[in-house]
C-alpha cells in the first residue's frame, strides 16, 4: 500500500489550511511524509515524528486521520506522547483533539475503526479470490511450458507449449536417474531452453528448476493458499508462513498436465528422500531456525566473507551431519573459491588465536600512547568541523524558510512557493537529524586503557565459546570487524586450503569511543598441514645438526619419504625466497588445478554476462 505523491500533497494542503484557519499569525511547518502503510510500526517516518514530539519544539501535530500516523495501540500511545510533551494533536477526519476532554475515547474508536476496516477489506478480497480460483480464475504467473493468451482470465484459456512436452519428460527422466538440479539446469541451458516468460533470470539455475519441478501444475493440479501472510505485531510487517492444510485449495486441470500424476508424485518423493540428509528438519523434530532472523546465526555466519569475491560464507552440512561453511558465490557458480571447511572448528581456532594474541600483548609504551592521542584529537577536530558546517547550513535554511514564509504571506499560497517551502523544511529535518546523530556520539577519552583490562574483558566476552549465543556473536562482530577467508596452496602442489585474515579491534571491548584505535591483524590456518609442512622446520634443524634424513625421520616418528618431502619443500622455499610454505592462490595459478571448474563458472553465470577477469589477481566475479 503506497500512497500517490499527489495524495500526500493534498493532505498537506488540507492540514495547512486548517492550521491557518485556527491561527492567523506566522507559522513554521515541518512536513513528515510517508508512502508506507500505517500498519508498519518500524517506519523511519514514525520514528522521526516521535523524536520531533519528544524534542518539545513543536506546538501542534496535525494529520488527516489517525491511521496516517500508525495503527492499533501504538496510535493511542503517540497521542499520549503528544500530551506528555504538551504538544497538541489533531486528527481532522477522526475529530481527535488532545486539547479537548474525551479525546481518548475518540482515539480508541478511530483506532478500532481503522483496524476493523482493514480486516474486513482483507477478508473480502481473500474470499473473492478464493471463489474465483475455484471457478478457474486468478491465473497469474506460470512455469515454463505454458501459453497464456493476452487478457486470459481462466485456466481454460491456458494451453501447453508442444515444444515443452519432450523437455519436461527429459527433465523428469534425468531426475529419476539420479541427476541433481544443477546438472539438469546445465543441460537445459546447453540446449537453449528458456526459463519462462515470468522469470527475471535469463538462464536456468538449480533453485529455479527446483521451484518449477515442485509446482504441481506439471501434473495438472493448480494450488492456491499453500502459504499465507501473518502480521508480526511488534513491527506491523508481515511474513510468509505455511498455511494450514484446511486453507489449501486445489483445482484439477488435466489439460495442463505434462507429467502423469503417478510419475510426478513418485519423482517428488524420490527427491525428498534423496535430499533428506540436507534438511534442517529430521524425524519430525522442529526446525531450530524457524522464525529466527538470518542475522541471528551461529558465528561466523553472516560475518565471514570470501577473500576472492567478497560474498558471505554460508552455513551448510554434509549428509553425515558435519556442519561446514562455503562461499555463497561458489554455490551459485560465481566464484572459483569452492573450498568448504569445518565451521565450528574454524570458529574455535579463530577465537583461540585472537585470545592468544591478546594474552601476548605488551604494555603500551609512551610513543604509542602519544600516537593514539594524536589520532583521537584529529577525529575530534573533524567532528567539530562537521558540526560547525551543519550549524551553518541550519541557519541558512532557517533564514530561507522565513523568507519563503514571508513571501507566501504577501502573495498567497503560490504552488511554487509551497513546493519550495516543503523542500526547505524536508532538508532542515534531514540536517537536524544528522546533527543529532553527530552530537550523540560519545566523546573519545584520550586515555589508553591498560593492557590488563583489555585481556580481562576479552576473556570475559568470549566466555565458554558458545557460538550459538547471539550475544556472543554480537561481541565477536565488534571484536573482529573484518574476517576474510583467502585460498592458499602448498608450494609445489596440493589441495586448496583456507586461511583467515582476521582484523581485531581490541578497543571495541571498552567504552569511550576508542574503536579503531587499537587494531591488530593476524592470519589463522583453518586446516591441518600435511607432514612435509608440519615437520619441515624440525627436519631442517636435525639435518643442520648433522643427522641424516633417515635419522631425522626416526627421531620424529616419520617415514623416510615424509622426511625427504619435507627437505624438498624447504629447498623449493629457499629457491623461491619465501619463508611461508603456503602461497596465496591466484586465478592464473588456479587454472592449472581446476580449469574445468573455472570453465563451468564462466558458462553458468545466471544473471548477467560477467566473466572471470584474468587481469584481477584473485579473479573474483563481483
């Protein structure tokens, strides 16, 4: 529900006219316009209105009706906020005036009326659509293979595309033979089959194909009300949830069937069994993530990013139940960094490394403390400069508003002057909000905290490493503002592995605005190195003391081959002039090891024509 801009202008004109009728003197208006639904309680415009009332800078709040502010009990709360701030509130159409006795009863009935009207309208629309569906109507978007003539209003007018018959037959045959949705979507793209008229993507992908295959219209059954929306009372927004079985409507349309119903049901059941190991629901147990915001995930989910393409690293798991993480770009074939890793183990390694670094911190010397104070002083000066600029702009806007108001009083309500006034008042509100945010930031304390306090707070914050705890996730996101996962490969060849580049902001554990001042960076291996890398230094040390490779292997409990490979790795490192046996993987080097996958990535970019750029050192498709 979005209101037309002209309607907003009409409401403003009505409210201003009523105010001028009430008071003939000079008036300064501040307009807060919103095209969003009054049901939404987390709108930025509603927050601005509440802040404006709380500032006690306004004498009057006037709206066309109470529902323009918000709905339900929150609307009455807003009226009471106005009363507490000694700001008069007027709702013209609802005859609400907080300066009159009995306004609460009027506000209560107005709120009830708006809520009841919305509910009745929703039920009427829903009842109408359900009946039209039973009669064959409500034909909206369709999957690939159907022809809907322009202006068609019934499923009797929809026909099958003869060219799609063999396509869907082959799709189901391949799925029956064990092919994945990714393999079948590759085949569809290779044969030039379009994904359908009502799809934004120009090519098939596994998610799109899975949605199409699971649409029962392929067996000649149309379905409606499989999902329903439910209001979240805290915010007023709605979320989609599975509808009760009693709400589900089905309409049999044999002329739209591409697949026999028996075969369709058999394939869907086969796919459900095949993918059961990857579902979050097992043996009838409740989904632990149901109703949980995506941001409230096990750390480092929604925080760690791929060092190649910059996308988030997603949680997943193998059929055995082991929880792993993988670059979301690799899942969609848009990044070549397809290395998965043990998520819980990686979280423990990263946090343990951060704690170890904190424990090894020396005391801050006088030179470092002086640099910190200098940096804080620079930030304070920049903030003072920005505040002075905002003050000057506010003064200018106030003078301009006064001039325009005087011009309106002299020549009348000119549309051009009114539009200019609205623009100036909107800009004034934005500048005032920016100034309030700037002044609300804590003033940095130029005293550097002792290292012992940083260590104590770090240990207390991490606690028992319960990474499912959302509070711990928030603490770690502040402590580790940047977490990148970079691909490395052992010199001389080997599997691709991941190394985490961790940015640690120690001062984020302390109040006082010192964030970003005490930062460190470290690298954490998310893998166990092979013997030739793990024992290289000890083998080299024994050889330098005069031991043979056989003696070194015996003393370290290795095979002779492992000791020889360790020495060979050391010689390669010496020739390359490096001290770390692991080398950052680049696109040019990766082609040698996974050229086939890179070709697949180049062929399977679904939403555009981007291709891997060899000039980019890491070769990320961004």
